[in-house]
C-alpha cells in the first residue's frame, strides 16, 4: 500500500519526525476563496504517487494568497506524467499546501528491504532532493548503506558513524539521531517495505525537517493496521477495488488477453507464456485454489468489465478442486454472463478427461487446449 505525501507526513508526525506546518489538503470542488493563508510564501504540491512532480509542474511556490489560489485551481484536475508514471497521465485530485521552508542543505534518508540480503537496509546520501536512482548510477560512492537489525533498532554508534559520513554538524546531532532512530522504529512497526525522506532538510535556523515523504507498506500486514486498511488505495482501479471486495486477486495490466488462473505461481507462468506466444495479458487474476462456481462467475464478470479484453484464457490446474467440477463451474458461469469474446480453456490435473468432456458437450463455444503453450498460441491468435 502506497501513501500520498500528506498521508506519509501524518505518520511521520506520529513518530516525532518534524514536518512543515500544513495549511490544508484541498480536493477538486473545494472552496478556495475562504482559504486561511497567512505568513507566506507557501509551497503547493500535487498529491500523486510519483516522483519528479516538480519537473512536471506539480510543485509550485506562491508568495501571496491570490497567486496561491490561482496555482491551486490550475493544479487540481491537471494531468501529470513523470519518469515514474510509465508513460501514463495521473490526474491530480488533491493538493497539499504547506509553509515554505528556508533550506540550507538537503540530505537523502530512507529504509528499505534488501531482499537479496534478507534484511532491512538504511540508505543515506549527503546529496538529497534529487533522484536517488540517478545518483546511484552516476555516483555510487555517494550512497551510504548499512544493514539494520530491526529487533534492536539503530544504535547510537551507528548514527554517529552516519553523521560523520553525512557531515552533520554537532549542534544538530541529537535531533538527527532521533529522526534516524524513529525512522527505523516506524519502519518496523508499520510493516513497511520502504520509508523515504527526500529531502531531509537542514534549515537555515538549524532545525531539521522532512520536506517530502514516501511510504510503502505490506498489504499482507493490513490486518494489523486497521487505520491503514480504512484508507483509500490510490493505485487501484475501480475493477481492482471490486475484485478485492469479493476476494479475487486481480491486477490490471496493459494487454488485451484476459487471464483466469488458480494459483499465483501458475498465473505468473501463464502471463509469461502468453507473452512468449506474442500476446499481452490484460490482467493478473488468481481465483484461488478452492475456486467454486460463484467465484468463477464473479471472475468472468470482472474480466469482462475491462473493455480492452478481446479474448479470455482460463488455465486451471485441478488439485483441491477436480477438473470435472471446475469444468461444470466454467460452463455454468459462461451461461450466467454475456460472454462475447473468444474463450480458450486449458485444464490439467485430477479428472481432466471428464472435465474436457463436460466442456465439449456444453454447447458453448469453448476452444480447448492440451497444453499451456497451445492455449497461449490460440488465445493470442483469437485476440488478434
């Protein structure tokens, strides 16, 4: 689960990580004329899940109220495309208005999971406020990394070593130590996979402040965080949200072949095989190992809501549920929905011959395949 900047800053505040004074978060349709703005200048930021907002016109400075209102009006509803949006335009539905900060120096500070080393890693750089990916490519020697034992947190001596590497002045060391140690504590307690402050600013008055926030948490841990679970998922499409409510694992992709599979591993193999055959999947859809007739019907309805889908591939391995029961479910489901695109089915597993016979005798136009490769070729051809 990814959080917008202002949502991340709310979490920062709860862990005593200082952030700028907020004047408000405004949404499309908000009343702007009565906005209580005092003591400018103000920074106005588009709230979208993408870095590089400034270069795309998503971060502006206003020195007086009328200028701020004009910027907010222009920013709400605008389209943003950055190097992180994969060529897609994101609509700005919310903007954050904060007190502008008088910055002396910027630092990069984050914690993430190093999956190769199977541990948490603190990453820092004396050069903040820029793309850490670009910095790592051009000047890897400027990136500081060290592993963190989350059961113990970050020790004082580690913070001291980090402060020397970042050239942190002794006058702000205590504040810096608190931020670093609280960041590690937060990372553990909210089940994060990434917590990033870019930049962590040293202000001209000697204070430290998180100018931006980026937080990604593990969806599988949401049962431990009721407050997070209640927040909107800013990345999910309407179809993904509907699938989540009925217990189907669904992720939208950019192809035109709808895929229905039971099991995440088999689903990944199916997507790869479709790609190898020259096609592109429109989705990742896992109905689960114990898929029943109602679940299969719901899955078909979800697939058909995507207007890009030109053909459907059902690839089921009969294990927990036998192939004859799965075939019966497919037949009944296709009779309940208005199936107006080609359907290719590949069954394998227990009672596979009985399952194939049920499909063949159903009277429904279903093209069967004896292998995943054959199925991928047929559905790719059907999708045009």
